[in-house]
C-alpha cells in the first residue's frame, strides 16, 4: 500500500484510540491498556484489506471470521465495528450500560459483527480452531483470525487448542498474539512467565512470524500474507501465528507500559489529557508527508 493509504490507516487508528478513551471514561469502567495496544492490529485487519466482511450482511457465509479471544479488550472491537459500519458510532457511548449492545465483554447475541461471546480467557483459540475445522468440513470459504493476549497464553487451554490445530493442520486458522508484556497483576514474565511465545508455538507445530505491532505497513503486509497463505492452503497447511510486539496503553503516554491501566477508567482530568495528546498525534499525522 502507498504512503497515502498508510496515512489514512494511521488516522483511523488514532480516531479509534480516542473513541476507546471516551467510551471507557463515559462507562466509568473498562480495559483501556489492552484495547489501545491492540488497535493497530484491528486497523490493519479491518481497514487494511485483510478481512473479507460486509456490515450490511454480517452473517454472509463467505466472510472471514474474527474472534477476540482477549474479550476484555472489547472497546477496541466495538470502536472497530463502529468505524466499519456494523454499529452506529453514537452507540459507543453506551458501553457497559444496561440494555446496551456493548457489554463489558463481546456478546454475539447482541452486537452485529461479534462472531463469538468471549471473555473467559483461554477459550478463544479453541473456538477459532473449531470454526476453522468446521469451514474445512463444509468446504466453505473464509479464514479465521483470533487475537489473544500474552497473559492469556498462561492458560492451559490455549496449548491444548494449539496442539489440536497443528495436528489437524487447520490452515484456515491465523492466531495473533498481542504481546505487550503486561497483564492485570503486572509483568507477564513475573506473574507466570510464558517464555518465548514464538519458540513455544513453533514447538507445537505452528508456522510462526513476528511483527512490530504498531507498524501499520508491516501489520498489513504480515497479516495479508497470512491470509493469502491460509486461502492457498485449502485448509490443510499448518496454522500460522503472528506474534505482534506491542505497548500496553499505546498512544496515551501516561498509560503506556503501566499494568495499572489494564482495567481502570480515566477520570475527567485524565480523559482530557489523553484526548489532547491523541489530538496532537492526529495533527502530526495530518502534517506528515
């Protein structure tokens, strides 16, 4: 993609970061850290020409599937779905409110574009593997992407699913790990060190690539290549995992690299400071060549 397209994507990511801050502040609760770290990945998937989807027909059988395994990062998914046309942007202000489509974790019965209700960490990769297996059995089109957290990879079920997917050669499956190095209790290396995730997935029989998780051009290329490989495999190759190295709270300096912002809403002063910083970033993107 050209530089103009990259600028468009950068502006999109910036705008969705602002939406995340606003909706969590309005709700008074939520998970900003992991939502902000994931938003460049979401931007590349939904607006970088990777995912096949139609917001007017969210259940189109030819669509690609995206499953947010780290369901607490729902604000990132909701912002993305709003910008992609699945829901109205005005609905973002209803996050976590009674009767809203936008609950604290994604609910597939309420929100268009949500493939699976998630939030119980460790289950998303299993569900994604099952969907990929089902698509192959049906001879149906579509690739399955799922986004996990690195803290989530401390769950044993992740590795059961990884073993199953490799054994079954689920080539339609692409996992992405948002590797920001932090979880609710602190550094993943100190809480329960998952080790070198690239080596670990490789040992389980997966094809592994790594990418800078805030480089939009690299993300579009890496995820696009994963999609092309999955389509070409006809569902019979080894699954691929993309390890995306990210920063928790990316885009808001006082949240970056701070485990305390895993699940905490900013107050009015912090919200104003975050939005002002993001506005400065937007201006810098606009002014860049």
